[in-house]
């Protein structure tokens, strides 16, 4: 009799309270998911695009190398380096458009800090004031260190540094083509200006 009563109670509960019970369980699962996600999320401290880099080194390895060199805590912070985007040298026009869309979207959303690309493209995008004048974010001492690598405009702005001979990029086989030159610069609306400066100095082998 006792087992039959329990069974009847369960059937009654399931018949009349099934939907509220399931809804409550879904809410609990979602709350736990968002709580765990928020507790384990890492802060993004640097986002980099190396367009048309043509490297065989993974973006993860490049990010790990920078984090180790800069002393960033990998448990708390995250660095993103995208090195598989291309504007040039691809037969797929759709892939080039996808790369361009990603580039423009990340700038518009203030998600991108540093970007490298061929010099011709770099200068072209300066027409829309994409790059920060390095004189506004580097110290006089840092400017002196990078003096022979600076890419300057006719009006004297330092919009980036030449990438071809940067030791870190050379070690990672980036921009090795002898047919084109490349440059790296800081995006005008970078959300992580100090880290972006550190990354440029790191590429040049001059990080303090």
C-alpha cells in the first residue's frame, strides 16, 4: 500500500507540476552555467591580427610566447593572436572579404589592439585614420629605440613599425616574402594601449 501511495503521488506530481518543475530545473542549470563561466573567464588583455603573415607557427604558440615573455598570468589573462587572415595571395575572394570583415568589425567593436599587414595595405588604411600615432603612446626613449624601424607619413606621424626585420616575427616566419614589405601598428581605438605598446616593443626585441 505504501509503495502504491508513493507511486500515485509521483504520478500526480508529474501530471500537474511537470512543466513548472522542468522550467525550474532549466533556470537552475542556466544560473550554474553563467556562474561557473563568470568565475573561470579570463580577462582579454591583448588582441592582435597578423594579416598575410603566411606563417606555419600556430596563433596559440605565438600568444603563449608573448605571455611568457611579458610575465602575464595565464590563469587570469588571455592574449589572442590571429595569424590566418589574408587580404592578399589567396584565390578565394570570399576568404579575403571574410578577413576584411573581421578586421573592420573588431575595430568597430573596439576589440583589436595591434595589427600587421603588407605595407601597401597598411598605408592604404591610414587614409581612414586606422593607426594611432606612436608619438602619442610611446615615451621619447622608446621612440629612440624604434627610430630606425618607424613608418612615418609625410606629415610626420609615426603610424607603425616595419615588420620585416623584427626578431620575433622573423623567428616565427612571418612576413618573410622578399617581394613585399610589411608593417605593424596600434589601432587608434585600442582598448589596451599599454599592452599594445609592450607588444610592439616585444616584437622589436626591446621590451623592458
